[in-house]
């Protein structure tokens, strides 16, 4: 295993807390290695939904997490090159849809730069609107209706913070993304 850090012991005792310090003799990780390392962290798969006033757009995202219980906050990271980036930046509302294990084709579809109605229809993709007008996917494992409360620049992505104003959930198992592949939880 390639090491990019060394452990420094505080106080010289093994039971003490140790700090992970960069090893100046090792090469810094590049984007490819960084992506591979982070691929070892299993995530759920979501689709961020937003409309432009006429059409609903979606984007597959696995950089999603809860932030706060009071108030109810989530964040999602959106690549600046993504078609959906501009729309989420401009709109005050967006949806986050947690995909179920049988939605791998949906995840692949929403990861495409160009999306078309014919393919969406073939895949059974349907949108609904919350009471506040936020577009969400019908049939997902969970839906969150969010009001954008923060937008932060973060390298080649933006971090969108949303206050969750409504939720819906269904029974089922989540779609998982791990080491660059979609996976499913083992049956119990």
C-alpha cells in the first residue's frame, strides 16, 4: 500500500493521540489517486432535481449528506461543468431523490450530459411536484423538498446547502456506489 503520510506520536506513548502529518519525502496525491482513494468510501446515490421554469432537469450526485437537525439542513456538491449547476445556482428550490437498488439505469441516465424524453419514458422516469412546487422523482426511496439557503465555491464544485421543508420515503433498499461501481446491499 502506498503511504503518503507518517504518524507522529505525541508525548512518546503509544496510548496517546497521534497526528497524521504529511510525509515530505512522498509525492502528493493527484486527482486520479484522490478519486480512487475516495472511491473506497461507499455512498448512497441521489438525483438532484430542479426546473428552469419549463422543464425539469436532474443530475446524479453521491456527494450528499445531512448537515444539521436544527434546522434540518443537507448539502450536495455540484460540479461546475454540470448542466444542472447553473440551474441550482439560479433557483431557490431543488429536490434530492434517494435512489432504490433497482434504479441503476436512472442513476446512469441522470449522469449523462444530454438527457432526452424518449429515454426517460423508456426508463419509467416520472416527475411530481411538492406542495411548494419543487420537482422530485416518482418512485425513489426517499424525496427531500429543499429551499436553498447557502451556495459556496469549492474548487471545481459548488456546495449547495438546503433547508429540508418536506420529506417522503418508501420501503426498499438503497442503490450504493463503491469503487466506481453501482452495488446493492446483500439480502438479509
